[in-house]
C-alpha cells in the first residue's frame, strides 16, 4: 500500500493505514531516535509515541506533502526532549547496545581482518565523537548523513531557519573533525 493511500485510510479512522506506515517507517525512525538518544529502549518508546501522535493528529497532516518529514519531525523533537531532559548521556554500552550497532552502513560486506579491525575502531571513534556533540548538533548529523535529508528538509524537521541548520551542521562537522582527528571523514563513513 502506498503512503498516500495509507494516510487516506488513517484519516478515515482505519487503523490499517497506521499499520502500513509503521511497516514503512519504523526502522528508519528507531535508527534516527537511537542515534540521537543513544538508548535503544528510549528510541523504541519515542517511535511508538510518535506513531500514536501521528494517529491522533493525522487530521492536521497536509495530504499534498510527504508523510516522512512530518512524522520524522515528531521523532526528532521527542528524541531531543529526552536527551535534553536526561542531559547525562553515557558513552558506555546502554541496555546491551554497543557502538557496533551504530548502523550497518559503516560495514563493508567482505572486509579483511585488518579492515574489520579498522572499521571497528572507526565505529568506536564515531560513536564516542557523536556522544560528545550537543543534542542539536547530533540531530543535524543524523538527518544529513544517516537519513540524507536536504538542508530545507532538515529546517522543516527541526522547526528552525535554514541558516540555523547550516550553522549547526558546520559546527557539528568541525567538532567531529576535531574529535575524530585521523579517522575518515563522516561523509566517507556514511557513503558505504
């Protein structure tokens, strides 16, 4: 079922529309929330709440626009609230989550043992560097490099002007560049 049909069903009160949207966006939404909160249980709770909010507020959704940015805005805002409220984010593994689960995009399908060791080292460095960013900067990195949002889509998702997005992205990249030092650039890591 396509997105527009699912939204139309949901607007008519048919819960099957929500089921289709959950199937389509849940993995991406959990990954987004996880990369911001760094806690899988919190990420899953955030996404579940975001889907419930979408169900309750679907009448506010403009059918002429894509669903993903509208929905992801809710996920990102909730993740930022959780992180801001908790302020103390651990760089250690949380609830069994580890830097290895940062994302399958960082893995090479057939790496040699030396390449695997280097990839693991890079994952660990990126994981730790991301944890040192303020939540707002972490969110723009996730949106840009893990979800491939444009600056305009990022501005809409974060409810801020494009200039603010550019500034946050620039500041985040500079901070990551400093923190990562000799490691590959974020662009190279996420293009794999």
